[in-house]
C-alpha cells in the first residue's frame, strides 16, 4: 500500500507561531531549498530561528528582539558552518568552531559564489559564529534555549513498506506492541474475523483468540519480526533502545529475531496488571466423555484427573523485550553524540524507589469508541518514554493500534511516528490524540 502521511500534530494543538513571520518564512524557504544541509539540521536551525523571532535576547539586563535581517544571517551562517564541517549543527564541538574560524581566516572557506570573503565579512561571520557557539554551548544564555519541534505523525499503511521511507539514524526510541501472530492476531489482523472467533469462544475448535497452540505461529512471527527489526535497527540512532511488548510464549522468537539483525538483548520487563484476570485452563472431562471406553473407566480417569487442567496459569503479566542498538564507544561517548543509551533514573512508577523491571499498572479502561482489542496503558508507555528518552526526541511505533504510544509521546513532549495498517484504528487514534491534547 502506498504510504500516506495522515497528519502531523493535530491542528487544534498548533499555535500558529509562524503566521505573519515573513522574515522567518523567507529564511525557511531558503533553508528548505538548500541541498547541502540535512533534514535533522534543517529542523534544528528552523527551531532556533523560530525561538529567536519569538523571544527577546537577554544580554546583561537589556532585552532586545532579534530582527529579520539577523535571522536570515544566522540561517545562512548556521547552514554554511554545518555543511562546511559536514556535520550536523547539533554535533558541532568547540574544536570544530575553532577549525572553521581558522579556515575562514585562511580563505579555505569560500562564499557561495566561490570567492574568498572580504575582511569585514569574515570578522562579522566570526563574531556571529562565536555568539552562536556560546548559545549552543549553554554558556551565557545569550539566545533562547534550543527547542525542538515535536510532531506526531500518523501513517496509515503496512509498516513493512513505510519503515523503508524513514531515514537512517533518525529515531531515538522504538516502543511498540506488535501483532503476536497467535491465531488471527497476525499481519492480516482482521477485526471481523476476530470478533466471530470470540463469539464462538469456550468450546474446543472455537477457542478464544490466541489460545490455540500451533508451533508454526512462532516460526511465522520470528520471520515477520526479523524483517521489521532490520528496519528498526537502521532507523534507530546508535545506543538507542527498542522496547516491544510480547506474548510470553513467543518472547524468545521476538528476542532472537531482534538479535539476528544486530540488537543486543538487554533485559526483559514485566507489565504486571494488578487486577485479577480470568483463569483460562481447561478441565479434560469433555475429552474423557468422548473416549470410546466404558462408563466405569471414564469415571476412573476423571477421578485420576480431578483438579488437573491445561497448563494455562492465570496470566498476570506481559513480557517486554529491551533491546539496544550497539553504542558508539562508551556510554558517555554515545550519550554526548546521540543523547541516548542511558536511562533517567529519577523517573519512577507508582512511588517505587527506583525504576524496576516489574511495572505494576492497571489495564486500560477504554473510551467507548475505542474498539481495539489490545489497548496498552498510556501511563506505562509514558513511564517507558520518560525513562529512555529526553524531551524533543522521536518515538517510533510501527504497530500503533489505537494510538496509545502517540498519546504518551505527545503528553511527555516527545515526537512520534506511528504506523497502523487498519484505517479504523487510525481514526480512533486521531480521536484519542485530539482528546488527550485538550
Ligand atoms: C497489538 S496491536 C497494538 C495496540 C496498541 N498498543 C494500542 O494501545 O492501541 C497491533 C496493531 O498492529 C497492527 N498491524 C498489524 N500488522 C501491521 C503492519 N504490517 N503494519 C502496520 N500495522 C500493523 C494491527 O492492526 C493492530 O492494530
């Protein structure tokens, strides 16, 4: 299916900050057309300029608005510095700035017309670059703090195709809840078939969804999950985490699939749902009744099997896989470069002393219009997002369902890319997002 971007952050959440900012728009247009600069940098620069146009600079005690000419100049300079250094502006270091200035003074850095800069232009660029560096370095706070644009993008379609459209190293966390490939809950997830099956539940031959045991389910799931994990690996930045819910009996298949494409399996979490759930084990009496044996023998067997049931203990948790894309260097090196790979240990759940692998959260009470069968608690997703990312980063959910991950991302100030194959669920997700944002 052709991938289609449904919407960015819902319109009603947008404050129209760009309206009337003609200087900003002119700069933006120029920046968009610049092929030398990558999209991550473009976003960053856009945000910086937006902040500048919105707020006043604070220097000592005086406050002054940054004018249009200066905005355009900064766009130009930021663009040149990062394309000349061939590095994202976000990753430029003090040493890079020194090198840039040296090259500028030695006429190694030419204007866009291929000519050396005049001395006064060089001095001006040097002054501006130093100021920008001071801002970026957090030193002096001359300019507004870096603010990243967050956007909630919902895509309708098959993630097998859509994931291929995402850039390498562009996502800081994948948090998802895939189809478990148990009966009917697979890649061809069809609500009607599932509901029909549910209606027949209770007798053998019409077991409730997901209860029929078939070893081929695991094989099919692993193959499917490996294909998806390969793309997830590519789009995550080094050191980033991949967290996925799983059905306990197929957890191993999930972990092997992720490991096969290069992830390191770091841990297993338990989402512990505290409310008592249904005990689904079966007595074998109806099988005994069907056996072609005497009534006396049947009675004996039933007596022997008294209290014996199929090995389905009352489910009280779901297992989550914690996998990590290998880091670049040490945790500190990786953090300084990519801002991922370490958790925020101050984020705790339900008053626990420190973040734990067992996460007790009650099952979701759904909105009436949410007909999705497998809605995960937003509170749990928020906790995971806050533990593993910082504000402004991007969370990917290739199996968005009714949108719980996107809501959690939005409420915690993170961006989200959510993909869902079923248009009905996309509609529900949009409705939930719009409600949560009010
Ligand atoms: C377990 S549910 C996710 C539920 C979600 N966590 C929530 O809270 O609503 C898995 C979802 O994956 C979707 N799905 C299955 N195969 C898909 C595919 N190939 N691409 C995108 N979505 C898919 C299903 O339609 C289903 O909504």
